[in-house]
């Protein structure tokens, strides 16, 4: 197994720092991460894109619904980082589109998967979601 495939096959663990206090949002983050980990395992196992097209469709739908829910929470709570957060959502959707195209073409699958997953995790830990989590926790007091 190559270093890239080992990295892609290693499931990312949910980090308790990602908890927002919003049950649905926290559940969404967990579900998206499970789907991402599942997708990575299937790519590394050498499955063909056609075999996980349903997973990609579900992941795309789940991410879209999750983003709409996050946006509504930020809007209602007057989150100051909403504009940058929306830009992050757009970047992640673009990374997902690139991943899907790569999977369907058979090119750069591991690299595109790893970039997508790492972008999701980075923004949970250090980026837009971290700022949103701080704000949502502060406004729930």
C-alpha cells in the first residue's frame, strides 16, 4: 500500500471540539465524516466509481442540506463570520465536484479524495467551522 493510499484509508476520527451544541448540526458533522471515511475505504479497496455513485449522491445531498442548516443557524444568531463561512462552503462544494469528476474519470482519485477530506477536517479544526462553533456556543449561554 502506498503512503497516499494508507493516508486515504485511515479513517478520520470525530473530534469533540467540533460539537456546536446544536444536535442536528453535530449529527450532520458525524454523518458526513462517516460517509467520507466510507468513501475513502472504498476508493483504496479499488472499487469502481459506479459502485459508489449512490454514496456520492447521498453525500452531496447531505452536505447541501447541512450547509443550508448551518447558514440558517448563523443567520439567526447574527454570526459575524457568516460570509467567510459561506465562501468555505463554496470551496468545499468545488472540491467535492472535482472529487466526483476524478472518481468518474479514474484520474487522481486518491489525491482528490485526500484533498477533499483534508479540507473538510481543516475547516472543522482550524477554519470556518471553528469560528462558527465558538460563536454558536457563546450565543447559547
